[in-house]
């Protein structure tokens, strides 16, 4: 999101300066920009507070924590399965080597 902001800000400044250059009434233009900035400020300020008050932020946090816990459990399961598979493969290889040794000694 930070990259988007870095790209957006200069573009917005350019359009504001172009609008100021081509406007017929600079005072009205600045007033409209100020009103829009105040409205935007209060929207950005009030909506997160409403979400927090209604508990939506808490639910989102709990969902993120649950997803992270599930990911960690999946990682542990994959490690456990791979460890068990490696152990089983090592036992199978050992058994094959032992069988080959027995067959080799039978021929003597």
C-alpha cells in the first residue's frame, strides 16, 4: 500500500496544480479542495472508530490469528509427516540392505 501512496501523491499534486492553473476562481477552487479534505479526514477518522466500536476489528483480528494458527499447525503436520516418511524409508532401506547381506552370505 505504501508504494501505491508514493505513486498517487505526485499525480494528485499535479492535477491539483493543473486545476488551480486553469480555474476561473481560485478562491472557490481552494474552498472546494478544503471542504473535500475535511470530509475525507472525518471519513478516514470516523469509520475505523465505528468499526472498532462495533467489534468488526476484533473479529478480523481473531480471524487472522485463527488463520495463522492453522498455518502453523499445517507446517507442523507437514514436518511430522515428512519425518515419519523419512524414518519409514530409512527402515525400508536398512531392511533391503540386510536382506542383500543375507543373500550374499547364503551363496558362500
